[in-house]
C-alpha cells in the first residue's frame, strides 16, 4: 500500500526522496542513502523458503522494496509487508498450477525483472501412501497396515479424517500432522468386517479428507482395498516395502505369504522360482493354527555374465493338500543388471519435453535397490533447464518410493530450434556410489524464430562475412552437426575458438557481432543459417 503524508498518497519514490531532502536541508540534518531508501526498480535476489503451498509465509530478499505496491506469484496477488528496503514478507496465494512460478515486485519506480532467482516452487497439497501395493483383506482374517504422510510442509496443523464405510474397521479414524512431522508416515490398521450377505471378493474405497494447514479443499484422497469373502480361498503374497527389486548377485529382498482362510487341515504352499531367481525356502506348511500368520522368505537375483539390463524374474506359488484349491499366484520381481546404475528414472508418457514459451513436464526418481544407509540424489540441470527439487533423499525404508521432479525450460534469446539438453542425477551414500550417475535427455522447443538466410559452405576451412542479427558461435555449432569449429575475431581478446571437440567446461559462448568476419571448419558441404533483422 502507498504511504500517506498529510492525508495525500505519496506515489513516487522520487517525490518522497525530494521531500526528505528538503526537510534535511531545512533542519541541517545529514541525510544518508539508507534513510531515504534506494531509488530504482525493485530487484529480487531470492526467496526463503523456496518451496511451499498456498498460505506459506516467505521472505523475499532484494533491494528497492521501500514503497512497494504489489507482490505477485505467477500474476496472483499476495498479501505482503515491507520489512525494509531489502526484505518483504509475503503469504503465498493460491496458484492454479504446481511447479516454478515467478515472483514480481512492483513499486512506483518500476517492476522487478525476471532474473532466474525469483522463482518459487508452488506445491499442490496431497497425501502420500506407503505399503498399499496389493493391499487386500479377508473376512475374519488378520489385519493389514498402510501409512499416510503429507506431500509438503503445511502452514499449520493438519487433520486427516479416514472413513472405511461399513465393510472395514479403520484404526485410528483421525491422523494429525504438524510442520515438524508432516513427512513422517503414520500407521493405519484395517480389518475386514464379516458380511454373510456378501461372500465374494469386492473392492472397498477408504476416504482420506485433510483439513487445515493449507490442505483444506484439496479434495478426498481415495484408497481402494480388496476384501476376500469367506468362500474364497487364496494365497496372499506381499512384497516387503511394497515392491521387490533386486540387483544381480546383490543383497536379498523379502516376500511374505499367508492363506486367506482356514484350510481345514494341513496345506502346503510351494514356491517355484524361474532361472533368474533363487529363494531361501520353497515349501511352507499351514494349518488351523497359523493360516493367517505371515511367513517370510528371502529372494535373490542370480548373477550371470549376460548384459541384460533391467529385466524381471517370476515366483510361482501353488497350494496342495486341501479340498478347496487355490488358483496359482505369480509374483513378478524387478531385477537390475549388476552394472546398472543405482538411480531409476521413469519418464511421463515415455519422454521428457518442454518449451521455452512455458509449461512443464515431470518424471520420477527412485532407487533400484535398498541402500545400506540414506542416499542423496543431486539433480543437476544443464543450461536452458531448471528443475525442482534439486536434490532428494532416500532412506532404507522408502528407497523404492518415487519422487516427482518438475522440469521447465529457461527462455533465452537464441534461435536454437528444437534442441536437447541433459539432467544429471548423482547418488552419494548408502553404498551406491559405484554406479551413481544417470543422465536424462530433455527435448526443448525454442520460441526464438528469427528470419533466416542460408549461406552455402563447402567442406573444409573457409572465411564467412557475417551479416544480419548478432548471434553466438555456440548456437551455430549446436544447431549444425557439420560445423566443427569457429574462430571469431574479438578486438579485446583476438581470435577466439569455439569447438564441439572442447570439453563443455572449456567451451565459450562467443558472440558474433553484426558485420563481423569469422573462419569456420565443416566436415561436409552444408548451409550456414544466418539470422536476419
């Protein structure tokens, strides 16, 4: 809000500075720049915290904030307080999309520029579930357990109300989270109620409704659970941690099994692995005393000399010795080749593509195998890209839970056409450093479409007289594989070389000015694309 003096708004920093100067002259007081506040357009240099949901209070750092009239996140106005000329406290408004949003500060002296450090990662609140893969219950059977946590730090206490309808007993019915424990999974126990009118298998939806702390209105979060009726006789097979993932010759993972009902006698479950797997036990006996107790065994991936990459193995479970037969069950196990990287990337729609004129894409990151200790995965984007988050941490109990990464293209002034840049994922800790780095290719669609002319070039070494719009040698080489090297005359540094054979850290983005001449080496006859005014 503009400040008022004598009942009239002072809408210009320059008028305010002038009045202070006049007052100082009249009183003979010294006037420092700090007393006046710097005059000029606002400049944003950072925001803390850099991620959050609607209602999160952030501190915006920069300068020229005195007299600010508005603060926006992705063009949505935020409530704010100017703390001083270099700091603003703002409350994040509701933004219609998740991901990186620009913060803009406006004052009578201008609008803050898009500097690349004024981005805030907006989070749409949600719930995360654990242990829900293959979640099933049997009437009069043992209980099942899953976990619930919040996806992002709340702005205050959050209550999650849980309802299982009339077919499932849920305990507890309410979970409470705070900013300190929002990511800590809380256990929920389920038991199926005996319903003599419905003896067949059916699916029941458990509702989770969060309120408070910025989560009110985020909607219901349903979880589907299968209930096995009394007349169904099944083998229940459960992955430890929700999935079974192995590396050839590495540490084992564990699988548990039980029956869905009393076998009315002695029954034997036989586990048969294929040639990719071996198990610590192959026969397990059940009777009236232990049919609903989990029996656990270890699964190992067989090490071989074939470079197979990611592949799978299958465990087959069969039941013998009872009058009611159970259908054989097959369990698929993911196996990583012993030389495969520790990090697993799953792209949405089979690829990752972004455009300079807006929008974003997402992919997920997880580990391929259980680590011995916490693992940090650093996510490093090359030029032209930005990602959120820039690092994720996996523990020994959530290593297989995928984490979503958001990707956006940085809008520049180069006409590069459709080009590819990379995101590198580097894992450290937990004994996974040996196969640590995974690179993701990202296709970027350019929005700088200049008028162009084609200059024919013969293979070899030739000099080109430049004309048209200034550009860079880096853009020319990146856009034409036949062009190998360019020498550009720089009045300060002399001849400067840009080459695709140089390591990336040595490559220079060398500008080619209007009217300049330069030498070029090509591997074949080609056309040089020249941007025109």
